[in-house]
C-alpha cells in the first residue's frame, strides 16, 4: 500500500505531465508545422518528417513545379531541374544552377551547391529520399496531377513558413480572375461567359492530346467561368476511369472536330531538344490536316499557339495564362462574334444529322 506522501508525488507528476502535454499542443504553429528549437521546425510530408531551417538561403528544387512555387513565395532557388521548361521565368533564372532533368537529377551537382533545404514532388523524384536527404533536409510533396496546383502551392508555403505570402499570391490570382470576368461581361453584348467555349490542345512528338476540366489549364479556365467542348468537359475521376489519366487523353486525327470551340489554345512542352523539334514538326503537320482546316475556330483564325506555361502548375503560370486570356479574348469583336459562330456550328450539326 502506498504512503500518503508517495501518493501525493505520483498525483503531482501525473498532473504536471498533463499540463506539459497541453502546453506543447497549444504551441504548435500550424497543423503540419511543429517547432523543435530555435533553428528549425518540423514539417510532415509525403516522405516523412523533416526539420526545416527557420532561415532558408540555399534552396534546391527537384522539379519546375516546386521551383515556380518558391519563386512565387519570394525565395530564389540556387539550383533546379528542367531549366529549359522555365523560359517564361527567364528573369528569375540568373545564377540558378542546372542540376539535370526532373527524372534524373544529378546528386553531385546538388551536393556542390551546399543546399540548406531541398524541395520536390514525390512522384517526380527519381532519387531515393534517403540519399538526397543526406545532402540536406528534404521535403517531398504529394502531387497527383497538375489540377491540384493550388493545394501544392499551399503546402509549399507552409513548408517554407510563408503562408501569409502564399495567401496574398492566391488573393492576387482571384482578383485577376475577377477583373477578367468583369471585362468580359462589360464588353459582351450577346455572349454569356458560361456559354463561351475554350478548347485546349497539346501537341506531343507522337500524339495530340486534349486537356480536361481538372488539369492545370482546365482549373484556370473553370475559375474564369468558361465552358469547355463536351469531350473535354469531364472531371479527373471520370477521365481516369475512361482514359487512365485524370487530366488528358490522346485524340485521333479523325476526331479533330472535337477541338472546335469559340477559341482554341495549342501548345507544346518538351524537355529535350530532339523532342522539342519533333513536337514542332507534328504541330506543323497538324496545321496541314484536312479536318483541322475545316474547324470553324481555325477558319475564323481563333486558334492560338501559346507558350508551355499553359501546362504549368503554380500561380505564376496561372497569371501568365490570364495574360493570354486578356490578349486573345477580351475585345468586342472576339466576344460578340462567338454567338453567331456557335449558332452556325449548331445549325451545321442539325443538318449533318
């Protein structure tokens, strides 16, 4: 049987333990960010838990997605993969070291940069986490497809302890979308933006693909309020069920008629020089295709070739996309011709049976 004094000590220790646990829980900075000491904080991520330095001065990114997010958050990486895919961010590439391609980053190059933090996408990372994390603290994010770019940017802002800056960036994106819609509505006489169809097409070296509603460009177009051609107007779950891919699918040359819309945007996006040249040749061949030339959008000269940021994955690429929407869509003739073009397409379909 316990003595009275010993019982009191046990009770006091138990209460003190509860009090300390409560204090530790209350002091957590955010849902996935826990302070460890004065030098770093813990971040839970796809590959484990990492102690991220409070001050990051030499960041390395393993892919263009996390690179863009870092730039948008005000941190310039010292090295990244896929520099040739980042032409739209050329002013941010000065003194950024090339560490290879996202599917084969060079560990020696990363080591030579003496990074204090490494960021990447789990599905893109081709080097084992235990190897790269020996070079510097490493955080890998889940990123199932490009349509989840907002969620990824939020995770990057948390990992870099810049949630406030991230929220400001997304508020800027929402404001630009609102400004675009207001400009469209102010100039449109007969066309509601929800009736204005925008088609998107990517030309690969060996295929031509449509992008669906939950792809990166699809999300931006949806936020703007545009309609999509029926074949492209499916969500990630349905696209994955039908085509084993949540954001895109190949289209045969015989079905190019499904690309018709009020406006069509086309791009290529390859990493290697040979693939870039092959995609460009395929694009030139596509323009000579007889079905392509019969598309209403092509005949009306409303098919536009745009840069590869149309398959970006962050607020900077989204902002560049909005620039293109202003450039190619917001003018009286463009908007108000859409209604008559749509009526012509519907009438032709009735007569075609």
